[in-house]
C-alpha cells in the first residue's frame, strides 16, 4: 500500500501521520495509552482537518456572527482564555465556567467540566446552542455556511459533496480538535532521554509524583475522572458540577480533572477560574481544602509542602509547557483560506 508522508508530523515527536488513500493514520506518542476516539467512524483526512480548522475560527457559528470557538479557546493560551475567569459569549453574556484548555482530546471519553457531552463529534453543538455562548441553532449555521463562497468548496473537498450538513460540520470541527496533540514539552524530552531536569525540576517532579500524580496521571496529566478537590461551593454560581448531569448526590461538586500540560499558559485555574496564579492553587491544596462527603479520597490526608518545595513543584510544572504546540502555525487562524477566497 502506497504511503505518503504529509505535513502532519506534529512538533518533531513520535506522533506520526501517514496519508493512505487520502486517509490520515493517527499514531499515539511513544508509550502513551491508546487513544479512546474511534477513527474508523470519522477517518481523518487533510481536507477535513483544513475545513475543521476554518470552522473553529468561524464566527458564523454564533447567532450574530461575533463569536467563534477560538473566542474562548485561543491557541496562544493553550486553547483556553486568560483575560477573565468565566467565559464570555454573545452580546457580552457571561457564562458560569472557565473554558477548559483543549489538547489531547482523542484520549477523552466525555467532555465539559461536568461530562455532559459523551462524544467529541457532537461536542461543538453544546457551545453553539448555549444561550450564553453562541446562542445559535445548527440549522441556521448550515444556512449561513451554504451561502458563502468558501464553505461549499471546502465541504466538497472534505466530504465529496458541496451540500453542507450539521453532521459533517460537527465532524470536521472534531477532526481539527483531534490534531491538537501536545506531547513535546521539556518533560517529554526528559522522558525520551533527550535532556535532563535541573535539580530543582527533579525535586519538583518527585514532589509531584508523591502529592499530585494520582489525579494528574502521566502522560496526559489527568486521570480523566471527576473529583471534588475541596473547593467551597461558589455562593453565586452554585455550580454542583457532575451532579448536575448524574443527579447523584455522591457527585456533588465534582468536576473533571483538567490536564496540567501547558498550565503556565492556561490560567486562571479551576472550573470557575477563581485562582490566577499557581501559587494560589498550591495554597488551596495545602491550606484550604474543605472536607465533605464527596471529597476526593486523594485529599483526605493533608498535603504538606514547605515554601521551597512549592517553588520546586512549580518549577516542574513549567516543564509541561509545549511551546511548539502553542505556537504551531498548523493550529492558528487559517489566514490563507479566509484571505484568498471571499466569503460571500
């Protein structure tokens, strides 16, 4: 079978993409677990990824054509936002949660802070239809896209048909998000024995494995589970997290454990963005964890860190920064697509 190596060799690490009869084969980074996403049901292709990238930056997904996925998920801040604690949507409406950072989504089984979405191929429908985010109907999105000069051609290239459908729109966005793989930080280079930690980073890594790794499991730096991390319930938002989905009181104030990858760029922290600095996060875990019936078992025993140990731990966390991911032009605004073809 003839194989053609294409440009989707991400960041020089071990995720390799081959194009075989227009289909891209997704390979996990070395020693990573197998991805959860079923690529047989939505085979990757360069054309679908290109379309998904355009749609990710397309404000026509919102009711008044002002908000795109990238509005809350900026590449340069690890595909989240940092200028406010809660997401801002259409008509300057304010949401109830901080936007999660988008990366390594092929390994996730459920999405959103509360796990309300169970498949990446439909995930984009949630913000599109949410009244405080894009406040639009997928039917209207299709009508708007169909009227442009750009998208019928992009859909034809991707799916073989210029007739735009909601299913293909969502699948294309999903394909772009699947390419957002971050696995080339200093930490990854150390694991590949290409470099070494400083003494401070090495000590921080030991502290991390002792105190944090049960929830922030390597190499994804999340266990993909829902945990109550001891935060008090916000009196204004009253967000009960996972319990909102399951209706089970045992899930009260449980939220999906976020990845720590690129945490240097993904502030503010927690589901509601209440902490602006990593030092604030560590102060919570060492001094302010609130006991409760649903508290994570990992936090039943207090975490004790000296001030120097906190500095060392943060030094290790900074090794999770993957600048090739954050500044990869393959993930940025598709200037070439939008500038060479008028939309209408």
